[in-house]
C-alpha cells in the first residue's frame, strides 16, 4: 500500500478535507473557511487544499470544492494561478537540502508574486507583458524538467 501524499482532516457534519500542505503552515482562518465549505450539503466527496491555501473572500484561495447539482461562483476562478505550477523534475527528497530557504529565495527573486497595490492595478507582483526570455522558455518548461539535481547542488 502506498502512503497518501496528503493529510486527511475530518469535518463534523461534512465531507473530509484532503490537504496537500505537508510542511506548509495553514492559517486557522483558512482551516475554518475550508471546514465551513466541507459542511455544505452539495459538496461532493471531499474538499481539497493545495499548498498555496489561504483565506479568501467567499471561498478559500488554493482550494477545490467539487459540487453535485450546484455551482459556487466565489469558488470558480478566484485567484486562479495564484503562484501554483506543477513541473516534473528529476529530483527526489534526498536531492534537496534540509533547509529550502535558499531555493525559495531564488524562486521569489525570479518570479513575480503578491500584490503591492490595490485591486485591478498593475504592480511589481505581476507582469503585464512577460519578458521575452520567459515567453521563449514556456515551451521548454511545459515539456521538460526546469530544475535538475545539478542546479540544486550547485
């Protein structure tokens, strides 16, 4: 039997929450919001929480709330693409350092993230027009590993 890649949180009076958040702190307000969503009668099977989970307006950002016979407008497309990207790499856990601070800092330096001004305005947390080298790199990223053992180990 294989080990689950997520933690399972039971919710009294609702469906469970599958949380792909190991090693990531989850704010109590986001947990409460997830639990309330899991108690809605039309939620199907479970609520899912991704590593970027955080409290949102109307729905928890970084969550998936499957429903049967209902649509939750606040849970559709809210903060979509909020910093999540899946990329297959050649790495396994033994290739990574115990402290990921340096890798995280390098990623945060290279990738726009967050908001620094009000809603609807461009800011240095997003690209209006991505740099040409980023546009050119997307096809390579979508079909190949963007991080290798050699780049992690230096």
